[in-house]
C-alpha cells in the first residue's frame, strides 16, 4: 500500500488548486455552496491525477528504468504488479468520474476528457513534437475549466489566455529540466527530445514568458476587470507574478537538482512566500478593497 500511495504522487496534488482560480476571481470565494463544490472538484482531481500518474508510469516503465531519478519510483522498480497498477488506475478513474457526475453533468464531461487526455498523452501524444507540449499544458487548463463549470461561472477570456500561456510555460520548463538532468542521454529516456534542443526550448520559454506578463498586465488594467471588481488595484499583483516567473526560471537554471513547480513551492522559501503574498493581496483587492 505504501508503494501504491508513493506511485500516486500525492505531492503533486498541489497542482489541483487551479480548480479554485475561477472561484476566487468570480468573487464567490466566501459563498458556502460554490466553495464546497470547488473543494469536491479539487478532491476528485486529486484522484484522477493520481490515476494518470499510475498509468503514465506503467506505460513509461521501460524508459524510467534508465532515468537517474525516476528509476527509484515503485513502478519502474517492479514493486507493483501490472494487475495492481491497472486495477488502481481503473478504480480511481471510475470512482472519480462517477463522483464528478454527481456534481454536475458538465463537470463530469470535463473529467472524462481529462482521463482520455491522460491516456492519449501517455500512449501517443508525448511522442509527437510540439503536440506533446500542448497536451501537457491541457492537463492544467482542464483543471481551471473544471473549476469554472462545477460552480457554474463562465471563464473570463483573459483567464483562459493566461491559463493556456502559464500551462505552456510549465510544460516547456519541464522539457528544459529533462535536458538539464539527463544531458546527452535525454533522448534515450524521452525520444521526443530528439526534435528539441536546449536553445530552442529557451527561445520558446522567452516568448511564452513575455506573453504571460503582457497578457496578465492587460487583464489587470482592462475596463472589464476594473468594472467587475470596482477597482484598478489588481495591477498591484503584477510584481508577484513577475517575481514568481523569474524566480522559477532562476531555480531551473541555477539549482543543483531538478525542481518541478510543486517541488519549488514546497521547498523554496521565496517561492512559497511569494505565492502566499499573491493570494493574500489578490483576495484583499477582490473582496475587501472597492
């Protein structure tokens, strides 16, 4: 059981806080019923995400055995049988989807798409250049979409664009760290990396970073945003976004080990303080300052 829980990667459940994004920026954070729905959605996505990690590790087991870090995971080490892995995947996926439909048909449909995306990414799309980035980014986007449909609040076009760009930034950062960690052996572990190189990935990250900063800045000062929240002070959150992106890029290039976004939030004190400060200031502006 310990190996199974380890393979489910509970540390990465922090990514599922994206389901709260629409709740926070819709001004309904302190409405009990929508908040309860969002908590339910978060819990369901924890189960579905863990199912996806199990399936992905099962499919990639032969590649992961050659990886200096992933080789220590329970599935590549053979500590879980294929039958147990697939049974746990089916149970978590099935239970998650069933619970999702109890919260609403639209939310259930999004969860089905999420599970299909996990399977298609693990089997096919992770091996297709460029498509692998968009498929990886879609995992993040669907979390935000799920948070929107579960509480019945439409997503702002600005939030959609910012989410897509941020998701692509995280996907590209993941590829950059593959090269950093594996060096010349990167292609043998992840064949799609044969179509990339560190320079290309750095250029893509630079373009996406600029797009994120410009889009988020325009969002905070747009007439729709000012009218919705009754204040133009949301622009005060821009420095936190700038610092978060720059700090993460610094950690990717300067840290000794590999630092995923969830690991950075858990282990890097400046990242953790910045994230908490962003949330505090955003909530204060949206709910208190008018």
